[in-house]
């Protein structure tokens, strides 16, 4: 099994984070599904930015349209942040980083 669980790009029950413990190299069905979902979420976010630029140029855009846009942008940003957290959690940590972080944390606690 992989030592680090993967944060999935969809929420679990009650909106809580959902994690996957895989026992391979990340090529299982759920890992591939999560990869596809992340790609779709990022693509939708990029498309939403284009729509937002157009709507914000439209002087006739009303509060209802702008509020709707704001809510969709918030959702896209939440998706992007979840993806970044998930991918960041799966980055390899080098031995040098472990050695540097250890003493720094100890010094901060001593003072």
C-alpha cells in the first residue's frame, strides 16, 4: 500500500474530504477516474475564466448574472485548490528536505 493517501477530487459524505489508499502505482480504476475528474475540473475552470471575462466586459450584466458567475468561480477555485493539495501531497520528499526541516522545527520550538 502507498504510504500517503490521495485526496480525491470529489467530496465524501457531508462534503468532507475523501481519500484513496492505493496499493499500486496509481494506475488502478479509482486513481484513473480521479485523474480524469481532475482534468475535467481544470478544463471547466479554464472555460469559466473565458466566460467570466466576457461577462465582466458586458455593461448590461446584472447582479443575478454576476452572483451566478461568482458562485461558479468559487466552485472552480475550490476544485483547483483541492487538486493542488492532492498533487502536492503526492510529491516525493527528498532526504535533504527532511534533514533541513527537522532542525528548523526544533529551533523554532526552543526559542
